[in-house]
C-alpha cells in the first residue's frame, strides 16, 4: 500500500525538468545546479490541528504545504526548482492522497517545481516539504541588511488568513462571500515569488510574514541590530477584512495574526520608487508601512498618535 501511495503521488505530480537527472524511484534524487547559480534550500512542516484545521480539504493542504515553502524561497529572492515531500498518514487513504497531490500540483506546475522524492509513514497527519531553488551568488535577500532610515514595506494585504481562521474556529457571524474570501486566503496563500525576484538588488532585508508582522519584522530587527516603527493607519487591509470585522480587530489580525505569507522588506529611501515600479511590473502591490530606526524594538503608532508596543506579536509554537 505504501508504494501504491508513492506511485500515485509520483503520477499526479510529474513535471519534467532537465536539471532532474534522476527523480522519484531510487533511494535519492540526482539533481544538477545550473552553472553560475547558488542553491537555496528551505523546509517546513505542517501538522494537522496546528497549521491547518482538521477538516481542511486535502487539495488545500497540498497547496499550502508547498506554498509556505515557496514563500521562503520568495523571501530569499530565489527561483524555485525542486521539492521533496515527507507525508505522515494515520492510515492509507488513496482519495486523500489524490486530493493532496491535486492541490500540490496546482501550485507546482505554474512555477515549474518538480517533486523529486520523499517518504511516507504511518502516524498523526503531518507533511514536511523541502524546496530548493537558485539565486545568483551574492544576490540572495536576507534578514540582516536593514539600516536606520530604510523604509519598511509589505506586499499584498495583511490579516486575511488570521481572520479566516477566526471564522473557521469560532461562531463569529460573517457574510458568506466575505467568509469564503478570508478562508481562501488561509487555505491557499500566494507565495510572492515574482516579487522576491523583483526585489533583488533593491531590498536591504526581506522575509515572509508567517508568524505575524510584528514577530517577523522583529526578526529583521534582531538580525540587522535596528528597531522599527509601524504606522497602524498604513496597514494594507483587504475589502473583505474591512467589511467582515471592526477596524480595531482587523488591525490586530494584520499586526499579529500570521499565515499571510506576504513579503515584509526594507528599502533604502532612494530606492523606494524603483522597488514600487519593479513590484508593479511583477504584478504585486506593495505598501509603505513604516521605517527603520535606531534601537532594538518594534513599536506601532496608532491613528490617534499614541505609540504602543503590543504584548502579542505573533505565533510562537512553544509559548504557554
């Protein structure tokens, strides 16, 4: 049964690449890094009930398992190439695996990501995906380059996924079309790969917003040894989020909700226009939300001018 599941995944996700010299079927894949490129690798694990609700559709799980990893490559300015999948299932379930592969392929195909190997085992439902991509040497975006007076920007909108999770987990009353839009952002995030490529040579620091804007921007500050100031009034909120929730709640979702998988990045003041133009060419909207300052903390200016340092900054797997 295990090998039948592996074969089903292989057949559903098959994608030819010339740099895959040997793919699924042996003890390991044989891959070729193109000349003049550095290899970028990332891995994330999704656990049922932690990273996605237990009743999430298999296709949505497959999409998200790949999306959160491609988002890491986007944050590094890397172009994706290969993926590995380790799948843990409570019991053999051909229909679930078929749906999982369908969602995985729906995102892999347009980005030419080849699944080149992995593993299956029995246990509580969980998926680990490792992705590999390429970036020219010295061109990778990192968290460590932000400087005082740099501008802080984000792609897309923030808070939708956290609001979608609230809709799924509670009895909050939200109009069905708005609920569907928010839950879709939770289940099928968009990795900002084109934006990451566009920001090469422009962004001084970059990461993806997975645990919450405040927490993740804090990582840039830690690595760059700077502080940051965010203007709450500038946070980009989607129409669905604004209509479904009160403004204060929407801003809370945007600041600390997480699961957005948008890019948060810093740009020297003289390169802001260039960054906006490059992102527009890639089809990605971006918003200025603050600036880098001296210090080590991230604080938020509310619309009334008051400054706050929220106690809740985002998701932490090992917090009480």
